[in-house]
C-alpha cells in the first residue's frame, strides 16, 4: 500500500485532468473499434505518486464517465473510487511497476492484431510503417494466462515481450499497448491494428511476407529520428 502521504500527494487538478483524458481515450478506443462491449482497459500513472488511474470492471467504454474511474496502488489495491477496478488490474500495475516509460497502458481486442495473438504469431516487420513506428516485429507474449492472473512468472513474460516493442500480443487474447502518456499509447494501439491489417492483406495476396532486412529497418528508424517531424535539425 502507498503511504498516507503518497495518497495525499495526489493533486486534485492533475487527477481530474487525467480522468478526462482516460475517459476520452476509452471512448476513442470504442469509436475506433479497438474494443467492443465491456472489453478493454485504460490505465495511467498519476504523476509523483505510487498510484494508477484505471477503468472499472465490466463497464462499457462508450458510456464511461470520470466518476466511474478507480485509483489503485501499485499492488492493485483500490484506494479511491466507488467501483471495482478492472479485472486486468494486476497485469496493468505490474507493467507500470516494471516497464520504464510505460506511464499509460491500454488493453484492446482490435480484430486484426488479435488475429495474430490467436494464431500465436508475431506480426513480422515487413513494412516501412512498422519499421518507422516500432523498429521490429510485434511479439506474442510467450506465456498464456487467464485474464486477471496474478502469477508473477506469467506477468513477467509480458514485461519481457515489452522489451522488444511498446505493443505486444497476449496469446489467444488481444493486445497490450504502452506509451509515455495516453496519447502515445492510443497511437501505438491504432497503428499496430493498421499494420496488422496490412500484413493480413499481404498474406491473402501472396502468402506470409518476408521481414524487412535489418539494414532497411535501421534506415527508416534513422529517418524517423533525424529527418521526420518538426523537432529536427534537417527537415
């Protein structure tokens, strides 16, 4: 449990702003068809605390509101809120604790990416888009586990997969996307679904594609880092 001082350190203005962003992210996930029904989870670290803001269990993301959200500690204990937090809270807080930069964690069931998770196949890095966005294949977590598991060995397999990419595939289940903030995590979730669709279309046209050579991936990553966007010296 976080200390009393840690809980009291939660800035109410920051918390309310984060709640609005979590609701907006959850609704956008639903609108973008990354999730259906009551599935999917959004969580985000509350700055300067050992606490996480997370969506409640069994609650459709199309109608979620700020008052429905839960604050939990990094052991998954509910410390603020009137609803039961997501059944996937254990996985989310484990990732928040163990993965540097994973301030936001989204769980989706986006169809194309989930198809690879169900097939237990990595999404190979076969396109410039994927090389640009992730720089590698999107890995399947090596361990299967039932939703809600608290088994450290199985949860550690998620952490191991996240060392390769900010998005991973949960075997026979769905997708976990991370980011430094909710905007990046959502962008990663959207992009990986688009990439998965392209790979599936490629398979239909000509069979399972070969991965891009490492040299080509390095080239596109260098392009992203040095020549893409507004904050570069040579645009």
